[in-house]
């Protein structure tokens, strides 16, 4: 079978409805392709698709539940180089995590999914690989907002989405406490590297170009990408990067990461071996108090001097990735996604308590009453709620992106910046826009989604999204809005106000 030869669809359409939909915990099989609608023969073997999905005039093949690796708890993953795929056109499980939003969950979670507009004609389409958000602790690409069918069809690209290990299973740094687990602090990052290696070996069979791979991710997904840009093992596995409200200026230091690991183990219980404890106990122990930040214990990549030997964007942008075009985005009101109206931060909010409310949320050490006074002068008609979000977004959520964009500009590395203003955009609003997955979109929302998708696809194809690169003289930024436009140094006043305080990445 050729690299992209389909099984005869017409002969097999009648059998499509009879495929058994097994639990996502079902064992992956070594695939024999003759019983399915569509299939490709890749380097690792044969993969099949029983789903040819339509979006208006657009269609894409969906290859779901593809295993790319296996891993023992807290250990580096092992690549799977003989094709395995879950039966029944289902997704692999999400990594165990707090909350029940993503089901099923399971430690055996190293699965990816591929969408391609065509498996019949040989092609070299740009490849877009998506890493999900949820910091480093929660999330899954099985969320319907991450369905790649529309993006693949509209952009004539191949879309890949990846699940991997999270929280303690992916980032608990045990190396200084337990010699059995030298890779534990960055195991989740190593999963992503193995997934990208799978892409390099196999994506040509799906019509993708392994020499033109763009990684993109939102929030924690963007931070994972920023970290990969400094990991030697990731060099050469991708060629462009898009980070959406996600940054990683500095990783967790090994001493602080060890303190966090000890706090986690204390919560787990004396004498409990984390290597053999039920996974439910590990998830419950994530409620341990973070000894550095307070709140729930932070898990994220660690400067372990083995897999990560320098910080991603400090003291400069990692030299290994300076040749990779990078697009960095944020939303104008990030924090509207973080606080509920009746929560302790917003309930009863007034000018009298605004300084008190913003103080712990800014995540930087600056005099809150002075900040409120400055913002009230700058925005005299703004209500307390608007000022709360303006202040906390600029202080907490935007700073890291500015740091990374400036580092790229100082190195004269190709970098492009966008800001999503559409409908006073909050954190995560650009996910559905970039995938084309807004439910029942208004005409304005559909037009905005088309604009964002087209920019992402152009960047994936060419390394240029269609506006000037960011530099320190002009700070050119694409404002995505009902009337999109390029502005020089938007929110300059906010940027300069908070630039007087050093930026410290939460979790460092």
C-alpha cells in the first residue's frame, strides 16, 4: 500500500455504522486495515479512519486514538514504533487530574489524533500540532473545541492534537529525593518530544510535510512550547511555534521544585510510595499547599540540568530556537475567564476595596493603592470591575508574553505578536477561533474565526502571518477585532507602568 492509499470507501461505507465503540481504556491494537473506511500506510504501520467529517462544503478524515508512546510512572516515555490505535474511532483517555470534566481518565494516556483533508492524493501540507492548556495540571485535547476537522479542511493542513502526562504524573520532581526517577520533573515534556518524533516518522502518510511542522498551544500549551524551544532533545522536531496566552520565561528551579515535591509527598502520607500508590491518591495529594506560592502545589517543567539545562527565555531567548519563526498572542481581558461574579475577588467589588482585591492577584510585588490611583486617572470612566480586569490582566497575564517578545526582538529572531480584542476577549477565547469550533457562531464570530484561522495557516505555511515582525522600536501588533489592524505598541501605558517591577514567572 502506498503512503496515502485509501481502502476502497464505496465498498466499505455500508459497514461503517457497525464499528463497535469501545471504552477509551480499551487496549490499543496492532491495526489490520481491511475492515475500515479509510486507511493510510505510514512508517510505523497502518492507521485507519472511520470518520469522514463534513463542515459545510469542507471535509476531513479523522484518525483518532493513535498511540505514540508508553511510560511507567515518573519515568521517561518509550516511543511506540509499530502502529497501534484504539478501536472504534475514539480518543485516548485524558491524564488523571482533578475534576471530572474530561472522561475517561487513565495513566496510559499517550495518544494523539490526526485530521487531514485528503488521503488519496500525495501532498506536502503544513502540519499543525496542538498542545492543550490547563497549566501543566489539567486539560485534554478531547475537548470538542480542539476538534481539528474544520481547521484542516479550511487551511488544507494536517492537524495533530496530543494528550500527555500532567501534574504529578508528568512534572513531580523526585530526582533529588529518589534516585529511581531522574526524569520525573520533565516527563510530560518528554512525552511531547516523543509525540513530535512520531509526527516526523509518520505524518507524510497523512499528506503532511515533516519538514514543515508548526506547534501551537494555548495557555499551558503555549508554555509547554516555550519550554520545548529550550530543550535540546526537541531541536529539529518543529519549525515554527505559536503560543496563545501561554509563556514560560523561567522554569521551576530544582530546589523549589524539590520543596514542592516534598510537600506533595507529605500530603500523600508517610510511608506511601508514590510509584505504587493508587492514582486517585496522587490526584488527591495535589491539594497540598505550595510552599513557595501558597495555594495548590504547582507542577511544571524543571531546570533539572539533564533535559532542560537553561531557562527558556532568561537571560535571553534560547539560542537553539532563534531560527524558528514564532507568533505570540494574548487576549485583551485575559482574567475575565478566571473569576466568577460571586467569588471572593469580585463579589461586592468597589473602589474602596479594589486595591485590596487586586493585591494577591497581580502576582507581582507592587503597591496596589498606587496602581489603582494610576489606573483611575488613566481610565476615569471605568467601573471597578473593568479596572480589576485591566490591572490584573496587564500585571499577571500579559507580562510573560511581553518578556518573550522582547527577548526575541533583542536577538533579531523572527517574531510576530497579536492581541485578541474581539468581544473583549478573555483567556481561551482564541482556541475556538483558531480551530473554527465556535458553536452556532454569529456572522461576526464566524468572520473573526476565519480571519484567525487564515493567519495561523499562513504562518504555518510561510512563517509570516501577514503583518510586520515585532521589534523594540515599534512593537507592531496585530489587533484581531471586528476591524482587524496593526497597531504600534498597544497598551504602552500599562506595559511601561508594570515594567518598573521585575517579572518573576510564577512557579519558578
